[in-house]
C-alpha cells in the first residue's frame, strides 16, 4: 500500500531560496553545541568500583 504524500507546510515558501547560514533557519539556538557526553571505554567502564583500588 502506498501512503499519500504529506501536505506542504504553509509557512515554507518553496520559491524562496534556502539561506546559506544555518543560523538563519533557527535564529534562537545557541552558536555552540554543549559538550558531548563522555562515553565509557571497554578498558575503563567508569563509575565507582565499590572500594576496589584501580590496578597500577
């Protein structure tokens, strides 16, 4: 079964060119992104080892 195409957004004018600056699309967003979360590595899964000292 084929789903019909969604209706076009009435706020977007398809004849207007897209801006070169992405900041124009979302002007209220901050210029910089927050830092990425620190991912645990297989060697150091992170967290509290429960009182066990780390190997030297």
